[in-house]
C-alpha cells in the first residue's frame, strides 16, 4: 500500500467578508494574515506541491486538513480548483478531511462551506464525524473530524460522542480483519522538541491516545503542527504518528518547508518505507528529507496516555 500524505496548505484571500466580522478571531486572523501569513504561505508553493503529487503514483492520497486560512468563500473556491485534478485522478481514494481553519467561525460552519465545496470529503451526517473507506481488500482508512470553531483559540475537540464513533469504527475494522490507516487533523502526541501550546492542542488527546493504544493502527496520519515528523509515542508503541507538515509553508528549516510524504505500508509489518519531499530554500527544486522515527522519551506524556 503506497500512500501520499499532505496537509495544511493554507490558501488565503486578502478580502474580508462582512457576515461574521463580529467574530473575534476574524479580525485578529486578518491582522495576522496581513502582517505574517501571506508572506509565509506563497500561493505558488501550494500549486507546486499539488502538481508534484499529481505526477506520482499511489494507492491512496490523504489530505489531513487546513486547506484554507479563514474559511473564506474565495479560499474554498481556490482549494476546490487546486484539488480538482487530484480528485479526477484518484476519485474516492483522494481522502480529504477538514482542519480547524476550515471550521473557522460558526457562520462558515453553519453555511456548510467545507461540505458544499468538498462533498467527497464530507462526513456521513451532521452527527456522524467518522468516515470510512476500504482502499482495497486489506486496508481501511478511518478519518475523523474533531475541528470546531473557537472564538480565539485553535483547538480541536474530541468529545464523548466522537470518541464512541471512533471506537466503534476501529472495532468494526478489527472484526472485519482490516488493517487500519487512521487519520485526523490534530496530533495526540508531539515530540518533545515540538510541544503543542494549550490554545492549539486537541482537547481529548489523552482519550485518543488511549483509544489508539487499544486498537493499535500501524499509522496515525495528521497535520496541524507545521513540522514534518515520524513519531512513535511511548503510550502507543504499535503506532507511528505521521505528521506530513505543511504543503504551503515557506520556512528556513527543511522539515517545515512546503512538501509531502510518501509512505509504504505492509499489513504484517506496518510502515516499511517513508520518503519526504520538500521544496528547496529558493523554491526552485525538490529535496528529499530523512525522517527517522522519533521514539518518545517524555515520561509525563507516557503517564497521561496510560
Ligand atoms: Fe495548519
Ligand atoms: Fe490546524
């Protein structure tokens, strides 16, 4: 099973919409975009990454959220245009999830902007936030949506209902003898060099870690933190957490610069190969990145996850 994983492409638009200008994050986000983000996410990088992915062959392509910056109509429109060739090539095997930036305000969530733009990435129902796809006779992708709008923060929330749905989906896969590729937007654990702040973390990450420890999917694919890594936390030793990093960011460090990851999975041996590709510092060429698996040595995390 060959998988391409990318995330956090963060397309942006400089024109504000009037409908939810009252929402605190809207104006703060606009200031952040004007001063910082528009320089850090060159639209050309997003185009180059998706064009490069389109040249590859894979059984499955996963996008794990944050296609937009502020859930603006023009941002979703641009994302739909950018992703259309990927959907044309891979059909339902182009597996798309929303991130917290695609659920930016209550108005944009109520408008179903994500769902209307990406019907193929929508959850099965308003109250069902787990989506399942059988890729072949062996592998099943289980994706979940825990992105919610917050007035100022960028958290996700894994509530009890979603946790139960996820538990059921993972249990069903086990009964069916399926190997699972689990994917969501937020990490449930981060390497000690990349600690997540309280206003960005997944609320309920400990419960997700416990669920993963019980069901033991070989990989958990996520984004949100814009750094590329492979990480095997102590609390979930059977699972490699794969953060594909951002597919749109310009940054000095190669592991943060726009790119994507190609993974090879074997039902008996889990993750057998991984290749990361990122744009060079001048954006002119492609470089491969070495991603050795980071073992967790954070005792505090291990304690929480158990
Ligand atoms: Fe992001
Ligand atoms: Fe995010």
